[in-house]
């Protein structure tokens, strides 16, 4: 009897596959253009989630995007607290 294939991007048994978000959706979520997304992807200091290329299309891992959003929010709040606002 054949065994079931592992879901793509699953790290080990019992984990769920990663949710991939196409770059046009990422642009809408962040309110940026594709060129800005390209620049963010190539800026090592920004630590933007890398693209997963599938048949010439770019996708981002949802979990990594949410982590990036959380980091941005923490930095913004820390900046406001530092200004005494």
C-alpha cells in the first residue's frame, strides 16, 4: 500500500503545510507597489521574508509575513515610547 505524500513545506510529521501568499496580495496588504516589494526583498537590514518562486511567480510564507508585521509594530511602538508621546 503506498504511503501518503508529505504536504509541501511541512517541516516534520504532524505539522501543517505553510500558507503561501502571492506577491500581488502581499502588495495590497502592505499598501505598496511591486517595486517596493522588490526593494524590501533585496534589503538585508529590513529582514523581509524571502520569496518562494513557483513557476516564475513569487509567494511569501504567511507565518513569516505575520512575524515581519509584528516586528514592524514593535519597532514603531518602541519609537513612539522613546519620543515621550
